C-alpha cells in the first residue's frame, strides 16, 4: 500500500545560538493509511519539530532547509500560509498534548468544534449542530448536549482531550497527528483515550502519527515505531520488532529505562514505625457565604497509614484521589481538619507554626515541578543553603554543605553558582533533592518527583533515590500515578480513590493479587501491561554520554 504521507530527507535548521545547528537532520519516514506510526524519543529528539514541519507550524527562526513532505504527492513545504490553512483540519488533523491551552476558554466546546465546519464547509447551523453532537457521541463523551454547551474548564481533563479528538476528526482527515495526547492523563483515562484513538483509526481508516516518549503506550497501540535522537532517525520498523529486539544502542537504552510492572522481591525493613497517619481528614469548602451555597470536597477521608523506618510507602491513584493533599498535610503545608500525623513521638498535626518550623528538619518534601519550586532569581547553591541558614547555620558553612550535597546527588559542585534555568529538567530535580536533604531529614515526602521527566532521566533519578535511601537511611513517602514507577521503588503501596485509602499492603502482594475493584482497574489500565522490556537495565548506561549525571550513581 502506497504511503499517504512521505517525509523525504527533511532537514530543519535552528537559529544561531541554539544547542545544535539542526533540529532535524535528513529524516525520512512514511505513514500509510490505516496504521499507527509511533515516533518516540526524549525531549529535544525532534519529535514535535517533525509534527510542526508537517503542519507548517515551526517556531519563529526555525525553517526547513532541505527535503520534502509529501501529502498524497503534494509537497507541503512549497505551500504558503493560506494554502496550509486549508490543509490543516481538512486533510491533517491535530491532537495537542494539553487541551486546556489549545482550546479557547471563552468559547463553548460546541462552538469550537463547529468552527471546523464553518471554515471548511457550507453546512447550515442546524446541520453543524447535528454533526457536532454526532462527533461528541463518537468520542464517547457522556451527555453530548451538555458537553456541547460547556466551556473547557467545565469538563474533566479526559473529556477535554476527547473534545480535542472530536475537533481533529471533524472533517475526517486522511492523517491524524497526536502529539503526546495522553501524557498528562491518569492511567485509566489514558487507557480510554488510547482505545478511542485505535477504534476511530480502524473505523475510519485514518493514518495516525502518534508522538510519545512512553514505550508502554507504544506497546499498546503502535503498528510501526520510529526512534529519534537529537534530530536523527536512529531506528524504524514494525512495533513488535523494535519493542522486543531493538537494534540501536539508544533504543535499547530507552527500553531498558522503562520500569517493569512486576515488583522486585520486597526489601526487609525494620519493625519501627517512623511515620504514622491516623484518622486524617481534609475538607475543602468553596462558594458563597451561606452554607447551602458552598461546595464541599472531602479531599482526604479518615486516612490511616504507617511508614516503617527505612522503607518507602507509595501512594497511588488518579487525579483528585487525595494523594497530594495527604502529602501536603504530612509536611503541614496544609492543616488537616482532624487526625494525627506522628513522626516518631511527635504529632505534627498538633504543632504550632513555630514548633513546626523546627520539626521540618526531620521531614522534607520534593516537589513535582522542580522549576516552579526553585526561585529563578537565586543561584542553585543559595537555594540549597537557604534551609540550613534559616535554622541557624552560618552562610559559609551552609554554602559549603550545598557543594557536598551537589556531589551527593550527582551534580558538579561548581555548578552551585548557576541559576535554575541553566540546568536540565533532571538536574533541577536533583537540586530539589539536594535542597530537601540539606536539613538531614529522616523522612522525604516526594510528590510525583519524576512524572515530568523523560524515561531515561526518570530511571536515573529513581536509582539515585534508591541509592540515597540506602546510604542515608532515609524513609520515603512516594506519591505517583505511574504504577510502573511505584512497582520498582515502593515497599508498600496505598491506593487512594475519592479521598479514601481503599487498599494498602506490600507492593508485591497488591500488584500480584489486588483485592479492591479500583486497584484491579488501575492495574488493568497500564499501557503495555503485557509487554516486558527485553533489555538488561545496564543498557541505560549507554545514555551516559548524552546526560550530565554522575555515572557512579546510575
């Protein structure tokens, strides 16, 4: 079958001063009707730049300087903006990673989908409304009429993504480009979206170019796979071959970094309980002054958990399950409405703000987004030294300790003089770890600390956490929605749903014999759950030359 989309020797140049001269170098790919081609690679590999080149949406200063992009024989690189406007939506549909930024917050979902028909067809308003409702039904949005009238903020994340898919498929384009469309979604919603894309692709014969960094997603839906590294296409072939017998060292390293869903044998921890959570509840009330007009959200309901000294307790669940609220209660960023949080013999929930400041030496938090949690105006070393200085350490000693901590987490001690924006995402997460370790805590509470990282960087940070736990005798509470990550780093697992802990136990037992229906549903929704990475984890060291991390800590 002839290709519907052909990328032939495409080279895209970056502006002067970029980290490399070419965003894409001599890339050639074919996309055939009724197939899903997954393009995988880390941040900066050129995946999204490829999509931008196809759609004629390259950033300012970035331009294609060689090659062709043929859509059914027509070279898209020769078309002007007006001609490309007619291509987008009608012949090539696009699903973006973050629907909240792609959708207009001031217009209803129905208006935004309907605009596709207004722009490209002569349908009457009544016909457009009927087509919009049909599309919302096709993507399985409950109550399509209500969704049509709703604004983006009134829909859940999964529903917004379904609305984006409906918009992309409105004119039944021959090609659909999906750029990380499930990255920000919970595992169950992710499974639903992947199933929906596969279902619509098979029903309509659409050719899908699916951009992702998640090999679990690749294992779930791909017919063929293309692997990109720093703008180069390094491997391409049928999904079954690339996933189970990768040829290029970079592909082997990426696959090796994918955490298996099967937990390792449990590590022995002591019987001493370092952190005990008893009957903790937290309720949010929003709305008017009158009680009957307030919206009440029970974020955490009567939670009971224990963390053995030296162990790692994972808390998993979907967005809104109460994971992060409970974590913030543990470190008193939020005050629980009731219950106790005992760190050793100290009930943190009963401490005054002044008393809690002293107790923060013993329990520290690592945040999901290190860039948002680091002051961009202060040098990295100062950020790490800030806690000890507040607690009475001299500035000179605190900055010297910051250098020691940089070395501990695998960063160059001399880089303490750099600012946060001068570090990569993985390095910033290591700075966040160094800052949390600066006060010598007994417990680390890590809230989604690797969810924003590439799979190889994620693997390195997880190994670093495991190494620090052994060397420093740390105990950890690890919040995540990624069950593969939880399987590898957590001794015990607590599953939360709608603010309640519905199941808790040893990770190996919960993963192999889940008792609660919700736990079973979460595990069944993991993309590529039946695929086991075939490469030895040692292959991840092949990435060392592309990363600035200390090899001895990998």
